C-alpha cells in the first residue's frame, strides 16, 4: 500500500456534511449539518498489489471488468491515479477515496438546513423543524437526534479547492526522498 498526505491549498475549504433522515407524515425528510474548517490533513491509501486493488475495488462495489467497461482500460493500465484525487481539480469528495483523517482545525462555520420539497413540507414547518433540530443538537449532539427518531445517514467530506499530495507513511509523515507534486 502507498500513502499520500493530502492537504488543501486554500483556507476554509474543508467541509463536512453530516446527514440525518426521518420519516415525517409519510415523507423522508433530511437534516444536513454543514461544518467548515480552516484547514486539515488526510492520508489517502492507494493500493499497489493485485490483492489490495481487488479489495479496494470490492469496497467501491466494482470489479476489474467494471473498470474496463467504464474506462476502456484495465485497472493496471490506469494505475494508482484511479485511486487518487486529481491535482488539477478544485473540488474533491474524499469519500471517493480510501482515506483517514489526520486532523481538521479552526472550525469556521456550522449551519443546519432541512431538505424537503415545499409540496411535502411548507417553508414554515421546515423552519420550525430546523429550530427543533438545532435545539436537539445543542442538547446532546447526534445522540439527541437519534433519540428523537432521526437516523444518522453518515458524513461526507469535501475539499473545495486545489490540493497538494505528498508521499508519506501510513501515519502521514512525509517521506524525505519524495520530491512532491
């Protein structure tokens, strides 16, 4: 396995979205908490051996045949770039990769929103629900929401800027012999 330290090149560009859902009046309603950070770092795990590649593809619910049919190339031809973020992009969904969080710091903002169409829930009811969700969060974070019948649907992490990648060890310590990207 190879490891790469991933860091954003701009401040206030790491965003976590924690999503909760609940069936209200027969409709599935979502409450999404967006939290932004000034900075942070992550370790990207990139498989090297055939067995590591097959395990990662299985985690992605893909096969080698899926890769060929979608990309017109074998996974061995594509290489490690298949499992890594593109340095030329300025938006990255980290959940697309096998990653570990090293740290995030400097919480810059946190806000909630309710996701429901107006034909399912009026704007006024959405506002009332938003206030209720915020109060539950203040009481005991996600535990209070779950106790109130909300399901924790998971968290996704985005980096909304260009990134740097440096080869590192599994803990994120940069290897001295690596010349960087």
